[in-house]
C-alpha cells in the first residue's frame, strides 16, 4: 500500500492538478467500497398477537388477487405474508404460536438453483427477486422451497370492479401461470433510496425500520426491518440477541428473517 | 450372419408379408385410427381447460400438491421412451440376431413416447407459450430442468438420426417393392444406393451411434431422478438413490410397453412367423428380472425412509406404507409387481406354462403398477411439508385425467401413424454377408464437411459450457444445443451426403466436352447429370453448382477435367 501511495504521490507531484484527483481516488480506495445493504427482518414472536394485520396489509400493498372460497380450500390462495399456526403440547397444556412468515430471502436459496430460466435471482441487496415475465410456471422453485413461500398463479387474477381503483400503482399484477413471492416491498426500498439520494444523504436505519407494509402495519410493532450489514441497525442488534432463531436452520439455507422468542420451543 | 439367414425369411412372398402393414386400408385400421384420435383429443381438451380456466381446474394447489399426476405421467412416458433405443442399441452392439426384428418397433416406441412426454411437460407448465424458448434462450446451467432439456434434445435428435439411418435401406427397398406410396419412400430414402460400400458405411455409423446413444439414454432418466432427488426441502425425495432408481423404473416400464406393443402388432399384421414366441419368453424373463430388482430398490428405499430417518422423512413413508396412501401402495406392489413377477417367473422356469397372453398380462399389470408408483413418488411428499402448513388434500381433477388418458391414446396414435407410414421390419438382404465389407475413403470435400461439422459442434459446446456463468449475454444453452445438433448431424452427413455421383457426372461431362468443344459447361453437365442419376437428384444437384464454380489451383482439385478446357 505504501509503495503504491508513494508512487501516486510522486505522480501527483508531477502532473499537478491531475494528481489531486488521483489522491482522492486513493482515499476512496483506503476507505473501501461503499457498504452493500443486506436487508433482513426480525419478528418478535413474544410481541406478535396473531392479528394477521401484516398479511392483510401485504395483500393490499402488493395487489394480491382474491382466490375465492373454492380455490382457498384447495390451497390455491396466494399469501406473500402468511401466518403459520403451530401448537405446542397436548390438550390441557395447549399453547398456540403464530409465525408471521414472509419469504425468508435465504442467503443460499434452493429456489434460485432450480429455476431453469433465471426468473428468480438474488439482488445485490440480498433480496430473492422474481421476474414474472420470464417465469415459465414449471413450479420447480415452489417445490424446492422448504418454507413453501412461493406461490403459483393458478388462474388469471381478478378483483371486483369497485376494488380496482384501490390497486397499488407501484406493483404490477401477475398473470396466470407464473410464480410470485414476497419481495420485502422492494418498490418501497427503491423509493426510500431515491428520496435519500435526492436529499443528499445516505439511507439510515430510521428510514427503513418500518418500511415494508407488514412492518408498518404491525400494531404490536413486532416486525423490524433493516440492514443486517449495518452494525448499528436495530435489526442487526435484535438478530444477534440470544432470543433469535431462524426456521429450519439445519437445512443451511441461512434465512435473513429472524424470530425472537423467550420460551424454548417444545414440539 | 447365419443367424440372419435363420431369422429372416427369404422367399419373394415374404416381402409382401413384411410390407403388408403399409397400405392405408382395412376396416380395422380406420376404426382404430378414429378411436385413437378421439381418445387423443382428450389430451387437447384437458389442455384447453387449463388454458381457458387456468391451472385452477386441476386438483393441485400451492398448499397442496404442487405437482400432480401429470408429472407422474411425464416420468412414465420419459421412462417408456428409454427402452426403445436401449433395446435397439443392445441388439445392434451385442448382435442379438434373434431380437433383430424387434429393434425398429422399439425405436418407434421411443419416438412416440418422448413426443408424448414433451407435450405433457408443455401442458403442465404455467406458460406453455414461453416454455421452450425461455429454457433454451435464458437457461441456467445449474438447473436440473435445463439439464433435462439438453439431454432430451440430444436424445430425440440422436434417436431420430439413428432410426433414420438404420431404416434408410429399407426405405429404399420400399421404393421398389412397397405396395403403396413408392414415391414417398423414394423421397424418404434421400438418394440411397444399395452398394456393399454404402451398406458397410451405414452399418458402421449406426453401430457407433448405438454405442453413443446408450449413455445418453441413461442420462435422460438420471436427470429426471435428479429433478426429484436434489430437493433437500422435500421429504421423501431427497435421496442419492433417485437417479439409478428412475433408470431402473424406466427399463421396467419401457420393456413392458414394448412387449404390449409387440403383441398387438403381431396379432394385427399376422407376423407370427417373424416374432417367435421364444422372443416373448426372453423379453418376459428380462422383464421379470428387472421387476424383481425394482422391488428390491423399493424395499431398500422404504426401509431407509421409515427405520430411523428424520421425522420429516418418516411421516411421508409412514403415510405411504400405513397411512392414507397404503391401499394404493400395496395394491400397486402386489398386483402391479409381485403378481406379474410370479407370472413371469413361473413361465420362465416351466416351459409348458409359457404363453404370450400371460406375458402380455404381466406386462400390462407392471405398466399400471409402475405408473402408480410414479404417482406415489410425486404426490405424498406434498402432504408433509417441513413446516406444519395446512395442506389441501389432492384429488386428481377431470382435466388431469384427460391429459393422462389422452397421453396413452396419443402414444398409440403416434405409433399407429409411424407403423403405417414406415417399414417396421428389417427387409432381407439379397447378398450373403452384406455389410461386412469396408466402405471406401470419403472424398475430400465430404471429409471437410463432416470434420468441420464435428469440430464446429465441439467448439460450440465448449463455448456454451465455458460461458455458462454469463447466461444473459451468451445464452449458453442455445449455443451448446446448436453444437449438439451439429455433432449429431455428423453421422447423418457421413451416410447421406452423396459421394459417387459427382465423380460420375464429371466423367460424363468430360466425355461430352471432349467431343464438342463449344458447349456451355454448366448446362451440359447438368443435363448429363440428370440422365445419370435416378434417385435423389435434388440432393446431389449441389454438385453441379460446384462444377460451375471457378477452378481453384489446388493439388486436390487440380485434376478436374475443366482445367484443360479453361487452358485451351
């Protein structure tokens, strides 16, 4: 490093004004490239009341079509955010626990490996994305997801006429025959990034803590969103707490959605 | 070659007997054509239901069976498609003269089954209109689906080339001896000339193709095993055993399908003299052996899954063996494997029990049993996701049954069309020991074409594989698939490109020219050529254009007769 710097200094002395620019470049090099975001979510199960407001907000935000009674009965309803109801113990000592389950945005997602057409991929910020226009609907990703967090459009989406004006213009509806999934409200993340750039500052934790629709809506404030790469973010602090765990960790998918719970889980 | 003499009857009336399946006449043919077409339309109906009303018309669901019986059907037909070429290749490589006449029929079974299977895949995916283009254009090297696309393409093209080259001489014979459509056979034989040299060349090329096709055939079904076996998040599927298990299943169901088809055609066209009952006994014994092996694999899988495996796996196998699927499982095993195995075993050990109807019955039962086993591989896993989601029970819906039943009809329909259009039996050769000779060396331009295609094919495959990590720019599957197609065109070129015709044309043209110096070279030579060639003139017409091309001063082309003409 020192040799490079001295050479740069020497060159700078030679070419004058141009040398200043080189020095600046060297300074940027020393401080390293700008930090990448790694979006993650922490859901505090001890706060969660199981009210399903997150799931409802998600439907409204992301234009998720209404499946109807028959299709819901046959498991064809789409939920980007859903409540997994589990029960512990047997009848007299029965306890129920709700897990709000968005996509886990695994760091090593099985779904991306099996997608034949690259319709699903990982963004630079660690979001598992989906391109409905490219998807061929083979459902291999849905089959491979151990959390069942991907949904196939079993029919053409439809909304009652009166509801259509309430559709979110930021999110395109998906046609029949493709897969869709939770995207961590990436349209909101993009908007927040654009806003902070316009204001000439970097994105901070306070901008994104309640950014996704589910986190914004949660009345118990159980859902926290943020940058896991930011050492000062709340989501990072909570994810490192001893109460934190992730779903099906033994599979090695490294989910970026953490759950907090005091009591030990007993099946 | 004594075996050939014994197996193939020689009398002139035998040609009539061996080609009597060709005319499109008879009440039986039209009735079966109408019935099969009507049945195959069910496939279209099921597909249309899905297109018009969405996949919601099926019994599947995201929290339910994500894949259903159509996927089981795909696996079944891919499996059946294997064995045709396997039988044919083994017969050719090991020179099993007794089964020689079975080879072509088995190849037809392959092509009909793989067509049906690919149609089924197209009907199962959500967006059939993008399915093939996107997989080829945007394909990712790490996806088992892309592997399957690659190996299936290789397999379809390879086996078509193989089928054609092995059949080319018979097409040529048909153009002279067939009761009908001689013009069609003449076109189809693409200018074949029946010389010992061309026979030897065809035999060698087809032998090598057989050697190459066998591993491809193993790979196709292995890849289907991998589509299931690599899913760590799917209890009941995640299993290193899956690939050999699928290949074995393919052999079992393919052999049973071939036995059934063979018995039907033997009856329909009265080919008792050609397909001796001994052949059925041999096929039956082999089928019994692979069925036994399959049951052993099944037992081994079930024991592993239910002994002390993780809870997630164990619930699936408990459901399969003693739960809601147990009735289907055990009836498939007992009626579809154990009982037919017993039937085949008894026939194998006791020659007096040996009968074709019994063998066919066993094959039918095994086919149904194997189809059910495939459904039992696909579906039960969805009842037990790793997280405790509520799961909607799966009942195959009308549209799915339409597709499944229609597929079997379509398979039979395609077979019927191929059997009626093309010669099924290998026609007897006039020369004793034909095909044992050596083919002469190919002319330089043909060597260049063949070698160039082979090189270009390998380069393309290399470029595709080397750039597989940059799919958005290079579209690697498209590159390596075109390489594979080029490579597979090599055997076709070796056999089909003309080589003798050109030299003869030149000699003729030279003779004409030396008699009268003032004729126009191109026209005269083309006329001479037209008189000379009898078949396939459209293909060889390229060589007359080559004559008109400017002469190159090269040591190879230097002895062309026009050099003298131009010099004078």
